[in-house]
C-alpha cells in the first residue's frame, strides 16, 4: 500500500503543477484581456479570449478538485483501499485500455494547453485544436460506452 501511496503523492504533485500552470495562464489571459484595444477587436477575438479563460479556469478547478480528493484519500486508509481496488479492477482496466484512456487523457490535455497558447497567436490553429480535442474525446467516450455495455 505504501507504493500506491507514493503514486498518489506523485499525482498530487502533477495536479499541483497543472494548477500552477493554469494560474499563470489565467493571470496572463486576464492581463491580455485588460490591455487589449477593444475598439478594433473582432467578435472572434472576444470568443477566443473567453473560451481560453474558461478552459484555464476549468483546468484550475479540476486540478484543485483532484488535489483535495487525493489529499483526503491519502490520509484515510479505507478511502485509500477503495481507490486502490477501483484502479486495479481488471474489467475497468480492460475497458480503459480499449478506449485508449491513458493516452487520450494525456494528449487531450496537451492539445488543450497548446490551443490556449496558440489562441494568442493564430485563431485558426486555436479552432482546429479545439475541434480536434472535442472529436478525440467524443470518439473515446463512445468507445468507452460501447465497451462498458458489451464487456
């Protein structure tokens, strides 16, 4: 169980890093919204800025939620055992692997961060990355749902 506890601590550190990155991007996004000349801004510019800020706030909120959940779990032995059993359930592991869950999450987060950063430089790249992430997550969710029903 100590090995699993170390794994949880590593996840807390990763979530803390994501929260920090989201906080830095949030400050930069707020600063860029404040200094933007709104007289020459297009509707698309406002949409991108709002969408970026919403993604940043969502990433920050999910990271903080994950930190709190894992911190409470690491201190309670029964919650730790329940999480361990849930993560090592063979059926759920097989479903996650068929749906590509380990890599889908990583690539989706990286693409979202890339979209947020690209939105400051090129709107077309921003839209393309957002559509690609949405399609990737939608397909993965459909495969996971299918595997859950059939396995």
